[in-house]
C-alpha cells in the first residue's frame, strides 16, 4: 500500500494511502470508490474454495496478487490495475486471472454488504455431494439437508456461484440470505447500468431445497469485476467492480437448520484453505450426522469413540499450529504456501463456533452457536483497526486476520 507523510503536532508521520477500485453499488448510477488492496484480495482467495479442486490449490493462489497488481495514480487517488506482464500470458492463464479477481471482487462486495458466511453453490449439488471418507487426507463436503440444482429449461447452462448469509438487525439472531454470481470481465463497467441478460439468467438459474422442499430465494446478486490485462496503458488496465441485485417477495430469512449448513460449508472450506484437514473433516462429519438424524431418522454411523478420536485430533491440530508461533502474543498460526508464509490470527468466536458446530447434536444447538458467534464477531470487527490503516494486514468478517507479505520468496 502506498504511503505518504503528514504533519501532526509539528511532526511528520507516515500514513498509508488506501488503494481503491472504481465501484458502482447495487442500484447506483454514480461511480464511487471502494477500498481494496492486494492483501484483501489474497484474503478473499484464501477464504474461497472450489469443491472439485484439491485443498492446496486455493491457498496457493494467495501469493499471486502482489505480482499481478500495480497501483495507478489518477486525480489524487491510488487505483488498482492489472500489471502489463499479465497481458503477455497464455489465454488460459488470463482466464484464471479473471476468475481469481472476479472471486475477490464478489467476496469484497458481499463483505461490504454485511454477508459474513459464504459457501459455494457447488458444495450443495445433489449429484456432487458424497459420504465422508474418514480416512481421506483431503475430505469432501458431504450431502447436506440443503441441495441445489439447475432450473429446468432455464436457458443457462451454469448456476450462480455462492449462497451468502448475513446477520440482520431487524430480527436479532436471524440470518438473511442471498444467491450471488461472480463475473470477471474485460469490458468497461462504466456505462453498464443494466445487468447483462445472460448474467442475470445465470444468477437466477438455481433451485434451493431444504429437506427436499423448494425454498424461495429472496435476493439474486451479480458482481462483475473488470479485469483487462491486455490494455496498453496502466489506466486502461484499472480494475472496476459493479453490482446488481434482483429482489423477490420472499422471506429474507433462511430456516435455522439450512443456515447452519451454509455456515458449516464456509468453515469446511476455510479449514481446507488453512491446511487443517482434521478440522475440515470434523465439520464434514457433523454435517453428515445431522443429516442422518434429520432426514433418515437414525443414529449416525460413527460410534462415540470414533467421534471422540476425530474431534480430539482436530483439537490437537489447532494446538500444534498455534504452538508453532507461540512467541506471538496474539496466538497467530502460520499457513504454509509454496510461495512463503502468511501469518493468520483466528478470532476466539470463530474457534468457539467451530467446536460448537461439530459437537452440536441438533440444528437448533448449532444455530444457537452461530448466533453467539455472530454477536462475538460483530464485537471483534469493531475492535479491529480499519484495513487501510494497517499495511499488509486484513481482517475478514468471519474472524480471520491475515498478515500478507509484500512479496513471497519461493521455496527452495
């Protein structure tokens, strides 16, 4: 992040200049500017997960933003732009770049609108979910009481990307939800006031079921991020983010048992990204067991001793990772990527929630834990300095704080 000197009490002090992207929020016709830097992009990539890819893939992406993004100064502002080197890469790599920055732009907008828990729609595909293999090193997310599928005769082959939840002040303890579609796009977004029809169709190309019954979706969000690595001038490679929204006359709140499974999917993906497979597996087993109790009306397949051994191994995994940086006062852990270390601080409400989710015998118990975690994470967020005030440190709304280095040294 660029820095400048300012005078305070007759002394000069160095302060960070926030980097920005051009932004049009939902329903906005006037351009504003959204704070976003490479550390935040890295954080969003770490939080994201693709069920069909190995666990190590997502966390390996977090080292790339410093190499791909530069800063362009325009009208006194520091704006993010794609580096010219990215334009010299092969077409398939440009597609990956567009996907990565599209993911970051979408997650950043969702976070700015208060959505804390975000899970990929594909984790809930009826034909993709599977039984958890407790011996697998990289566990898969199991079949849940929540399932998603494509609308018949929708005209779009693809489903939207995310299910998102946020706490609402209108009904304390309740969670509002939405479906979100992420787009990376080369075209300028300046005059794109209406969402393209194909994107809108894709955002609505989904059926969500809870225990086999279709539920109405209250909000469909599309977020596009402009990624133009082929521009000759840095100004023409600047990033832009634009959001559109369609609301239906549906209850904005999701049932507690369904909300719990979306939060569980979020935690599962987070632990995969943090290279904590035992904790990811513990979350997966809890999802599978709740479904067996709720849908099949039978006792879980795992014995009490099996569950105890698994949950103890998850606790050991936490302790081992935290002990590796025991000298740090904040109790941070380390995520090892192929490009170097990233310091991670996990908030206490998040740690408490992960234990409560896996121990909960019913959806009501798990939902009570989610409500407590949301309240605790609200307090945690308010206690953190703003991201733009701390160079290289980013706080994510679900209780993860990252310290991302400006550059990464590849492993030897």
